[in-house]
DNA sequence: GCGCATTGATGGCTGC
DNA sequence: GCAGCCATCAATGCGC
């Protein structure tokens, strides 16, 4: 006995899309705030005499290393799959 | 009575840079997670029959509108300042 | 004794932008063709019994390694600069 | 009188995959160079007073238009085929 | 048809 | 302060 204009969770259709948009906007706001926080940490490091550019390089480097490990695992799994050792 | 090799919060210099890097990495991780959350909301919207591309356009549009409002307020404040109504 | 509406290489202004666009379009076409060539090599490798997905991983991996070397040099130069050994 | 471990063009198996990879890498290098050329043309256009962003839009627009033409021709051919006018 | 990989576009940061 | 550079993000295209 469903009611036209309402979906399973009780929200009317117009509200559902509104809800999605608001959730996204809330998350985007959160992301922006985190980005701001990061900038502030760099600024603080700079005021402590550290070279921001180098700091960025270090962080980027470590991130790539971490990605590399994940990538290694992915390619390793691929090899295993290709010889039928992984399914 | 400060001690060479230690900064005000008690951490040795080597630890200080380490601390900055770790704070940044923690925040970057947080940012990535939020980005993932956003993607998931879009995916959920899609599975509810919404067109993701259009949804993105709506969100982007609203973001631009919000920016314009902020911009207008900033300009408005500038006017107020220029006539000495805001300090 | 320059002539209005003509630039140094003798083309009228309207033709100049046309010329830029055509050069770009020619280059883009070239790029597309090269991309097609790459695809064909992968297809050929596949028909020789190689796993394309793994092949792609290998190529990507080698590319990243090469990038890594360049990046190493860049960060090394940065360090040198930061201690005034490079100007 | 073929020899095991060698394929038709005389290369041993290990060399064959190496050959594929090198061909791909050579082509990728070519592609990167063309991409660089494109950037340079944009830069040149910019130094001639053109707005790169707008220029990009024009090129993209024309690319899309060309695609549509190709698409229409393809559909047109399909129609011709369906009525037996093209085989 | 979907997910992934690439590519194009935009915005922010850094260095003149 | 702006221009060039880089990093991120959206969009398209491709292969499965």
C-alpha cells in the first residue's frame, strides 16, 4: 500500500534529491575544512623554520611510496591470477 | 632554561618535523576518506535512479552561487569599511 | 611599414587564430594516431598470448620508476638549494 | 625447421615481450612529445594575445562537432546497409 | 553496462 | 600582483 510521492524511507521524492545534495555539500564542506587544516600545518611548520616546498616533497614522496606498495600487491595478485593461483 | 635540541613542546628537533609530517598525513588521509564518502553518496544516488552527471552540475552550480554570495558580502563589507561603517 | 590587420608573417588576424587552431588540431590528430598505434601493439601482444592487463602494469611501473628518478633529482636539487649549495 | 624458444621473427620469447614493451614505450614517448607540442602552440597563441581557455573551448567544441559528423555518417551508413544499399 | 584508465579542465600555490 | 606550475577533479573513452 505504497503512497505516491513517497519512497521507502518515508521521504517524498523532492526531499530525497535534496537530501543527497545536502549530504554531498556537507561532505564537501568537511573536505574544504580539512584542506584548510593542512595548509595551517604547513604554515606552522614554516614559522618553525621548515622549508614548505621540501616538506611537501617529502610528504608527496611518502605518499607515492605507500601507493607503490599497494600497486606492487595489485600487480602481484595479477600475476597469481594469470597463472591460476588466485581466484 | 631551554635545552638545545629541544623545542618548547619538549620534542627534539628530529621529532618535530616528524610530528608535522604525521599531522599532515593524518589530515590527508581524512581528506581522502571524505572524498570517498562523497563518491559513495553519488553512487547511492545513482542506484536510486538519479543521473550523477546532472547531480554534479547542480552541486557545482550551488557552490558557485554560494561563492558569489560570499563574494558579494565581502564587497559589501568593503563598501561599509570605505564609508567608515565597519571597523 | 606594418599594415593594419596583418601580422608579421603576412596572415590577417582572422587567419592567425585559424592557424593556431589548425596546428593544434593537426597535433591532436597525431596524438590520437599514436594512441591507436599503442592500442594495436597491445592487441598484437595479446594475440601472441600475453596478458594485456599485466603488460600495461609493467609499462606503467617502468614509467613510474623513470618518473621517480627524475623526482629524486628534483628533490635532491631542492635540498642542495636549501643549504645554499646550488644557485 | 623452427626452433623451440624462438618465434617467427627470430627473437627468443624473452626478447619478444621486451620488444613489445619497447615499442609501446617508444610510442608513449612520441605521444608525450606531441602533447608537449600542443602545449607550446597554446603558449605561443597566448603570447600573441589569445585567451588559452577560450581557445581550448573552441578546439573542444570543434572536436565534438567533428565527432558528431562522424557519428552521423556512421548512422547514415547503417541506414544504407539496412536497406541493402551498402555492403 | 560498469569500472578503470586516461585526458582535459580548473583552481590553488609559488616564485618572479 | 600575476603568470606559470602543479595537484586535484570531472569527463570521456576503453576494455572486460
